[in-house]
C-alpha cells in the first residue's frame, strides 16, 4: 500500500483535492479522517466511484428511513428475520421484496454520493491517498463526470456567509476555464446556472454579471458563480483592459471612443443557405448523473424543440446591416461592456438581453428605465419570431430567422 499524498484539511478544500486526483488520473483510496469520523473515497482512473463512512447517518438502512422508503419499525423487523440466515441489509431488503435489484443499486449509488458530498464540509482533520487500492469487489460503483459530481455537492452547501470572503472585490472579472462546447455536451446545470455561465465572456465583472442575470437577489447569483468556480468551470481574475464592443449608433453622430459601428463590423450578407448538424452527446460508459444530480439540472438545451439560426438586422439610411446570433446570450444597452452597445440616452446602461432558449431566442428586459418593445408592445420577456421588430429607446432592430430545424 503506497502512500503518495497527505495533508491537512484546514489548508485544502475537498473539491480541489478531488479535482487534483482527477487531473492525475489516479486510482486508489482517498482517506479523510477527523476525530469523530473516517470516510474513504475510492478512485478509478481519476473518478470517485465508491465511498463509505463510519458515520451512522450514511448506513444504508438509516438512509432509506430518512428518504421515507421504509419505517424504522419495519426495517428493524426485516433485519431481525433475516439475521437468522446471515443476510446483509441489501440482501434482506431484496429477500423481503422491499426493493428490487435496480432500485437497490440506485440507492447504493445515492449512498456513495452522500458520503462524498458530506466531505465537502470538512475543514478539519487530515487526508491521505493510497495508490492502486481498488474498491470492494462487490461494491456498486458510480459512473459520472466529476464536475457534475462536484457541482451537485457544492449546490448542497449553504455558503452565503462566506461569499464576501470568496469574492472580496465585485469588480474582478470572470473567465471561463472549461470549454463551453464540452460543457454543453457532458455537464448538467440548472436553468439559472446555464444563464449565468453564458454571461461569462472574460470581460464582465462579478457585479455586471449579477446585474445582467436579472435576479434581484445578488447573493443568489454570486452563489451560482461560486459553485461554478469551485467546480472549475470559471476563474476570477483582476479586471482586464476593455475590449472593443459593437455599437448601434442611434441617433446618427460620432461614435464613442474605442467603439466601432455594427454596420462597419458586419457587412450585409448575400444570399446563402445554412446546414447545421449539432454533435450528439457520446457516452461510451454508463452514466449515473440522473441518479445523483437534482432533476432541475439538465444538459444544455436538452428540452429544446428545435434549433434556430438567427440574426438581428439594423435598417439605417436604406441599408440593411446584419448581426448573426451565434452565441447563447447577448446583452444590449448603453454601457460599453454590453455585447451590443446602443448609443442612445433613452437606453439604459444594461437594457435588455437576448437568450437562446428551447423555443428559440428570447428578448428579456433587464428592468430598463424606458422598457423593451416587441412589435410596439412593451414586454418583460418574449419569444422572438422572424420579422419581429425590437425597439430599445429610438433604436429599431428586426429579428430574422434564417434556419429552423424540424421539431
């Protein structure tokens, strides 16, 4: 038994240690000890696949009682009857037909995940990793992406009291670490988490993302950002020099310093057709994500009814200028940090957002001073259809769909 890693949990966060072992593609057992408890997490090729703990709460019988699957009295009678033939609790529950084999396997996987999630709260004690120690031969093991596992674990920890410590300066910029295309194919997030993730563009600050997310509870958005940082989707860095945004010049006038006009950036397109074949998720191994992660967390656009390829069209001086919507979210407003800057005093600093959704693109008003309009009607949010006219201040922009897949 070769010891290759050890240290104090007062100096390291458990999610960081799990990520380190994952990056090293390690196989073995990760032992965490504190005065009242010992937990063991078994790794196979960098993934935690099994875990057990000395804590009574995580025994299978206690967990089934807590989940309402069996009453304490019924469980006690089952164990007394089965003790005479030497059955362990899993065998006893199968023999008494309380659980089927698939259901038992599912609960055992939940048990493993609960042991792992519990360690995320450990800030005392020590850890040791022993190389090449396999899990028990009869163990029911997990198969899921470690970032999904970590993300679900940090969702379950109430860290609001530590957010000020974690984010000491809300002017710091958020950058994506994980490849967004890889995230779309293999990771499950809640709708709110997806929305926040796609607001990250390596130039928006924490405070700007909180404002653009549209949630009046800033702490809730910061908590999502913290979860994404801990799961290694994002990183927070000092502010960067401002980049050059696109600008819709309304009314006509000199552009602000450091900006460029939309018409100059994107020439009017000619006639063209689009063929789009989105890659299907490929999973060569079984995946237990649905067993562990809450139902609200879904793969990117997993419930999408159709695929929409669209653009915005600015009609000015008799000429059309197009801006293709190739990303998942865009913000519009007078502030330079928007994706589309509208130089109009009647437009709010962060006026509106356009999001890709299962139904197509959606215009969302960001509590602007003068409101957002679709075809002359003031809206808080609305699904866009081809030919719709969006009005923000005096700017009028036409939404055009170039391609829609079959339902």
